[in-house]
């Protein structure tokens, strides 16, 4: 596996690979890799001849400087895992490689980025949309895989690609979970064993909601999301939000046959966790 940190060198590699007739499948990450990331790599390899991954802890998408500082970093171990999974090229730049002194562009997406994470993490999705646009121009992928674990991020990127006509197919990767149901996340590394056990309530409470909704589609959505919040806080987590929205718009459902998704965010042991599930 080739490891490249210079954007221009990465672009040259990508253009040469495409000239040879390879489709490039791209998996952007912030590193501290787990099975969830590797499942996206495997999915990318079924859609392309050349899999490119990136590891970049993007300072522009952290609204909390402490979160950025504490974000786990282990490039060597990550590179080994990606090489073993058949990734051909790893793009791993430093912030100065991505954002030179003259950098002054921001990609701003309005409606889909406003609620939920957007409301709780000001500037987060601007940072995401800006870095993903940059990465797409550098890596030149034919398709890119994003996890449903970060569902609003996925919808933001689908909107970005649609609006700006990036010639890139976005592929959705299902959420990988620990044996106890907790969604895998790089941030889980900061939880104690007790914290990991308590955090499984996120999945359990969403399963409860999915079950109840399956039994009665006419449930009051505000009541149901309140019950989810109660279960989570009874397990000792601090709830930031639990919301049931139309999974297309991420707004309260306006039509009867809207596809619903429950999204939750909560903190435990100083770690912020998010998760989501389709209802019905
Ligand atoms: P991150 O490194 O957290 O920025 O995530 C990189 C990519 O991996 C994003 O597309 C995430 O949605 C995806 N991802 C993170 N956790 C999981 C998971 N548990 N299962 C599947 N994909 C995931």
C-alpha cells in the first residue's frame, strides 16, 4: 500500500490509476480504525478496482478544541489494517497540507445541516462539507462510501454531491455494532468497560422504539422520543437529543408515508456518542 501525504502527489496517483482503467472507491476516515471502517473498505472494493482511504483528523469540523485534542491517533496501526484489507493507497495529510496559509474557502449547506448535529455542533458540517469537497478533488474517486452511523453526515454529503454535481456515486454502509449493540466508534476507546456497558442503552432504546412503532404506526412521535430519552438518562447518560424525523429531510415528518428515523446523541464519561435507527 502506498502512503501519500501531499495532495498533488495523491492527485497524480489517482489520475494515473484512472488512466489505467481503474475505478477508484474512496473511504474517508479520521483514523483510530475499527471493524466499522473496515466494513466500508470491503464495500468500496466491491464497487472499484482501486480502493483509496484517507486518514485526516480535520480540525475544521471540531467545534470543541478539547475533543480535537483528545481524538485518538494511531496512524501506524491504522495503515497496517488498511494494507491488510487490500487498500491500494492511503492519503494521510497534515492540516498544513490541506489548509495552507492562503486557504479561505468554506462549503456551506443549509437546510439538511441545520437541525440535530448542526444545531448542537455549530460549524461542524461546514467543516465536514469543506474537507469532503477537498478530498473528492484530491482523490478523484468514482464512488465513495460513508457510514449510516453518522446518518446526518451521510445526508449532508449526498446533498453536497447532488447540488454541486460531483461525478461520484455515494454508497451507504450499514452500522457495525459491538456484541452488546453499541455502535462502533473511535470515541468508544475513551470509555471504561462500565461506560461501554451503560452506553448500550442507546441501541436498546432505539430497538424499543422500532418495536413499538412496528406494532402501532400511529404512535405519537413526540411521546415515543421522550420515552427513548428517559431510558437513556435512566442508564446514567446525559441526553443531548432524541428526535424522530423524516429521513429524507431530517425535519419533523410532513407527510403520512414519510420514512422515519430516530437519531440520538448523549454523553457518558465525557464522551459524546451518536446513533440512529430506521423506524418501521
Ligand atoms: P470517522 O473516522 O468517525 O470520521 O468515520 C469515517 C467513516 O466511517 C464515516 O463514513 C462513518 O460514518 C463511518 N463509520 C463510523 N463508525 C461506523 C460504524 N460503527 N459502522 C459503519 N461505519 C462507521
